[in-house]
C-alpha cells in the first residue's frame, strides 16, 4: 500500500477548469443567398472548383450581413456534386480578420446548391468572436488581384486626368 497522502484523499466533486483563459467567444450564425447567375460565376461545375475571385464575391455578401472585418480566406474545400458522402458540403471556406488583435473567424458553407436555373443557393455563415477594432479608424484592405485591380487602376487614372484638366 502506498503512503502518499495525495492518493489517499477522497476525490472532489467540484469541476475544475481544464483550460485557462477567457470565456468562450460568442458565435453568430447568418444566412445569405446567391442567384443562379451569381452561383455560376462563383462555381465551375465542369471542374467542381470555385472560380478565381471567389473571396471577393463572398465579401460582398458579408458586408450586407454587417460583418465589417477584413476577412482573408486561407482555406476552401469543394466536393464533387454526385459524391456518395452523406455529410459533405459542396463548398466550405474558412477565413479570419486581417487585423492583428481581432479574434474574428468565419466559416462559410453551402447549405443548398441550386438544382435548376430558378433556384437560389443558400449559404450558412458562422462568425466566431467579436470585432476588436473600429473599421472607420483602422482601415485594412483586402488584396486586389486580376480584373478588380485593373478596374481600380483605370478609375484612379481617369480621376487624375479629370483633376488635372481643371487645373489648366
């Protein structure tokens, strides 16, 4: 028999926290829909992959849901349409806020994929955490690539021409 006192005591009925830190972050669930044309611009059925610029399309819908964080997507998964897996989503993506001190993470999943041209696609958005920044004071931009970058550049170039024409 062991003479260690800690082993001879009665177990406690009180629960002890196993993790240190703050309380769990709040979780918000939102939904938005895409029309069939928006879905075709977002997802390519032939390759079963999302098209380029898919993050920019989702950010537009996040702004409509009043999610003002600058969300950067680092992970996305698409599955085949006729897969035999029961619980797989057609699309899921994970993102986080670009601000250093902001704990907001976003998970986006497709709930219902469109079956015909008249049906819409339902997306589920799960937001974990509260924003710790003021978007009016601290501005952080999403990286622009491809066609969006050219459009912004051309609009800035045309504004410069107009402003210079007023000077002369």
